[in-house]
C-alpha cells in the first residue's frame, strides 16, 4: 500500500454500523487507503449494486477479502463478492438492501473521490 494522505470523514458511516465508535476512524482510513491503492474503476450497476474494478494483484485480493470480512461483521447489511473474470482482473461487488442505498451512494462517492485524489 502507498502512503497517500486521505481524510477520514465518517459522514457515510450508517447508524446501523456496530463497529465501536473509537475504531471507526481506523477502518475508514483502511478503506480510503484501499480505494486509493486498488480501485481502478467504479461502476454503479443498479441502485443496490456497486462494482469496484480492482488492481488484479494477489495482495489486493488478500486485502479486499480481509477488509470486507471485517466490515461484514459490523455492518451485516453489506453483501460483498470478490471475483476474477481473468487472471489479472479482479472485481468487488457490493450489494445492499433498499433501506441502505444511501450508504452505498456514499461509499461509491467516497471510492471515486479518494481514487481521484491519488
């Protein structure tokens, strides 16, 4: 991972998140670093479905699996699916129920914003 400096505005963190408040800035920083380092494209496939096109490196896949597993444990409404259509192509699909579309909107905006800073 690189050492890009990113802010950790937690405005997109939903009330339904059970991650302790003190740990949220660290998790947000991890997501920001991941967005800056790994995201190559952001596609909104539907209101409830976001696809992040990622760098295909094995380290990126490992980081994505770790980060999404930990996020699922505190924000259970997220459904994450990591897949490869080709050896160097990695996609992270993020789905939410209709009640959390606003969270997905904010996550998508955050991914684009942080990626574009880098």
